[in-house]
């Protein structure tokens, strides 16, 4: 009995405490206020993602996208413009090249159409093997050079009176100084091939070679090869003819010593320096009368030596 009474008493007390808890007005008010505050915060969080702000974000993204697209378009347009400019430049270069070619062809046609004087025949030359391929470029900073020949260039036909022959072949040759390599007779043996065996070496400095034709002749052309196995430009090339072995008087047929550097007493020349080729250097002698032909040179752009392969004197 006593125990039952105790249990009952405990239950009533518990109910009382629970009732107090439930009905404490202050506690209830605080709980309600806290709940409201939490709800406000949640609302505020939701408010952060209001449609206005979201729209603004979308607008920013759109603007950035549009900006990127505009920049890409601009770059593409610049690329197209650059391409068009490059193409225009290329076309202009082709136009210039075509005009130059047309001019050259017209000149060749005009030369071919030029009536050959009575009794004139084309000078036939037995050319050596071509040793340099393509378009040889002159050495850098070499002054007084003739214009580079286009690729595949060959010398136009040269006309001489019929009966013209190479008078120099097998004739007597004298030189300023005996050659270090080779025989003098090789200069007039008719062989213009450019090999070590066919080339004479007359050493450094101003040097001359004289071909004695044996008697005074009518000279129509002089043709010479110094060396053409590489890109050689020979300095101070002078060709003069005379009937006096001492050349006290002479006719200068060619002189490319533009600065008069060969030696004192020689006049400056107005001819151009040139790159040696398998075709040799042909000089129009216009029928001048002489017995001796003197060739000057003063080294070359490769090694200062005065090389010689062949000298031909066409006349009768
Ligand atoms: Ca020779
Ligand atoms: Ca010179």
C-alpha cells in the first residue's frame, strides 16, 4: 500500500512539472521569438536569391558571352583582312614578275627580229659544262655589280662576219708573272672547262695576260673565263688591244675597275663587275684592228688569286 501511494505521488509531481514547463509564459514567448527570428533569416536567405538578382547575374553572363563573341568576330575579321592583304601583295609580286618576264620576252623577240646584216653569222661557241646551278647570288657588299641574271638565263646570239674564227687558239701567251699552277698554253687551248687541272693560278695582286695574234687582225669579240666552278667575281677586269707590244697606245674594250684601284695610270672604268659563268664574259670588239690583246685582273672575291681558264679572240 505504501509503495502504491509513493508511485501515485511521483506521477502527480511529474505531471505538475510538465504542466509548468508547458505553460511558462516567458519561456514560450522566447521560443516563439527565436522561431520567428530563424524564419526571418531563412526568408532573408531566400530573399538573397530573388528574381532581380538572378536576372542581373544572367545579364552579366550574357554580356560577357556577347563580349567574347564580339572579340572572336573581330579577330576573325582581322585574320580575313590580313589574308586579303597578303594575297594582294602576292598578286602584285606576280604582276611585277609577269611584267618583267613580258619585257624580257619582248626584248628577246625584238633582238631575234632584228635583221642580221648581210654576211653576218651567229657566233658559235663550244661552251663548257655549267658548274653553278640556279641563280648565283653576288657576294654581299660587292660594289659595282651588274644586275643578277634570271634563272635559266642564256646569252642572246651574237653575230659576227662570216669567216670569223678564234684567232687566239694556239697562239703565244705572255704573263706578268709565271703561273704557280698550270701551263700558259692552257689559256689558249680552246678548253674552257673549270676544273683544277684546266685552271692556271697567277698569284695575288694586279696581273696581266697578253695573247699575241701574230699579226694585226680585225677583232669582233673577246670571250674569257677566269674560273666558274664556284661564285667568283674578279676585280679590276680590263681588256685592251694594241698593235704595240708595250701597249703605249691601246683601245680599252672593257674596264670594270670603277675606283681605279688596279694601279696608277689606269683610267677608272664604267663597266660592271660580274659573276663568272660557264658562258664566259663576251665583249663586243666592233671590228677593232690590233695584234695584241691584254687582260688585267686583280684577284677575286673568293681568294685574291688571278685564275685563268681560257681567252678567245674572235676575228679574221
Ligand atoms: Ca683552257
Ligand atoms: Ca677596283
